């Protein structure tokens, strides 16, 4: 049985909308329409009892991109839903984007690096794609959230294929898909860890399995160096203040435990808000809070507009999937390295902070223009397609689960080694400069001001408690 989704196809995001920042009304019928309002000129396709709504505006654009909220390892159901849509509506989806909590779990050993309560530890279906038993039917790009197999994603810190046709954008990254530039930031914001380096190493303990997915200033700083336009940006948690630009009253009616944070403007990520203001992408997608929420950010009176959409987790009755048309050059399309991002990676890798200490940004001495030309010449010689996928751990075997598992400690991923060799950079991800006692500290700095800590530490657990308490009236139906 196919999962319930609310799906919209339309030619341009924000077409005809006039929303502004606080104090100005947004035309919600024209931008990310609410699921209970069927737009004009729409089709209904009944699936057993739920339905899909398809926006029939101007089907003249060529690239169809599906965006999914929290995957939670349920790749099979998402892919099957998209394949059904293609069949019923005689269309072709070109790309799937996932906004975190992807859960790229290869085997039972990886579950030890997954920060979830034991009752939620499940192999799900990613391992089938990792093992080659299934092939992703669409190029898939994902970022990390706060429930990931971080031991595996750390191998791919700079980005790379987590499985054939499934690309991890890295802890921070930008890639090209056709003529689109897609950027993203993995993890969630916690002020106590923000200025720390990446000090966590597998195997993780009860503290570092959580702190490893906290956003770091170093990664945000690299994204702040991006000057060329980014078309789509992904973050797991929402930019701070984004609720001012949308129907926050409807949000708190649906999620009443958000009201205090919304009113006090503490709900969301400050670094994500800084990136939103700097990059001003036309599209910004998030997840994490397990609800659908739309907003329209006007950057200055005559500036560009960012259309924001947060989506739910992949479960029946949840609004977890959106498909949209975006202007594009003719295909075929493929994921490629981005020249500017490789230049930024090469310039800032010498100050990669791999201990508790924060990065010394004054230590960047490589000339930007010289580095850019160097990267350009390298890409012209080799091509921009990412290095090939390579398995680094055994895949799950349902008939012999006891023997499943990665080897102890850290594994070097050949993709990452190849990329660093290509950029003529040293491999640093297994560096253990500080003692394990210090590097596994639960709090990188005991005297750090934590006044900006987001109160919602784990939205998944919070929602589970609410549901168990009988708070079902706030759930999707």
C-alpha cells in the first residue's frame, strides 16, 4: 500500500505570491498550497483512500525534482511512491533530494552509531542499495540530520556516494546537477558545540554519538565563502526566524509545544539563518520538526525571494514529499563536483579543526584566484564526475546477522582518498592528535555560553512522548 503524500507540480515556486516578512500577508493559495485546499485546474488520483494532487499550471519546465523530509531509512517506500506517480501521470522525475535523517545503515554494527532510542534501531532498507541488491531508480542527494550512522558519514565527510546513485552532500557541500547548483549543511545546531572542531571519532560513546552531528562553525564558514548563485539549499533544522515569514499560528495549532520557541524567536538554527541571508537561494528545504511548513522570505524591498518548505517524516498520513518543476537545460543530468566548492575545500583544508579547539580562520593563506584556476585545470583534465562508489564494510545479511558488522575503529573510504589526492590534500579524518579522554568529552568547553541552546533536543523523542500521552489530535490525518 502506498504511503499518503500530498504532491504539487507547478511551473514556478511563488508564482503570483506576494508574501513579505512579518506584518505582511502571504498568499498561501499560490505558494506551497495547503493540503486541504485543492488548487484550480488540479487532478485527483485516488490511491486507496488517500490521494495525490497534481498542480496543472504551465507544464513547460523540464526538470522535475522530488524533495523528501526525514527519510528514516525507508528508501523503498519513497522510491515506490515516486515510481507510481511516474506511471499514473506519464512523467519522469529527474532527482530526489532528502533533508536529513537519511539513516545510511549498512549493517548491524552501524546501528551503534545511530543516535536513536533502542526501540527505533532497525535496519530498514538502505543496506539493500548499499549491497547492490536494489539500485536507486533516481539520482538521490541527501544531507545528514541528527539520526544518522555517523561512523559511515564521517568516512564521506567531503561528500561522496553512500551507495550507487545515492550521493551524500557531506557535512557541508555544493554540487551541480545539470545547470543547477545544490548546496547543503548536515546536522543540527547546538551552541555548545558550534565553535568546536570535529573532535569525535568512531567508535562513539553516549556523548559523542550525539555531538558528532552538531553543526560546526568551520563548515558554515566554508559555505559563507560561496559567491556564485546557489539554486537549492538543504538544511535539516530550520533557519532561525523562518516562522516569522509563514503562517506560524497554524504551525502552533498543529504543534503547540513549539509556541514558546516561535514567540521568543528561538526555534531554529542561527547558522542556517546566516546562510539564508548570505546565499539567498530561490529554494530552501528542511525537515527535522516533522511537519509541513511553508514560508516566503523577501530579501530587502527589491531583492530576491527565497521560497522555504519544511516536510515531514516518511510515514502514512504524513506530508513528507513534494515534487516541483524547475527551469533547466535539457538533460540528461548527472551529479558533478562544483568548481567553486572544490576551490573552497582546498583553501580551507589546511585549517581543518580535528580537536576540541576551534578553527583558526586567519590561517588560510592560499590565494583564492590561483586556487580557482588550479581546480579548473584539474577538472578540465579529469572531468567533474565524482569518484566511484566503493564498499568499506560488509552489508547486512538477514540470514546471518550475528556476523554482520564493520571492523573496529575507523575505515578510510577510497572515494575520500581519491578526492583528496586529486586536490593534493593530506588525509586527516583519522587524525587523533588529542587523547581519547579529551576528544570524547561530552561538552567541548564547560565555560561556553549555552544561553542560545535550542530547547527541543530531540524532536522525535518529544513527539513520541506526546503521542503516548494521548496528544493524537495534533497528528496528521
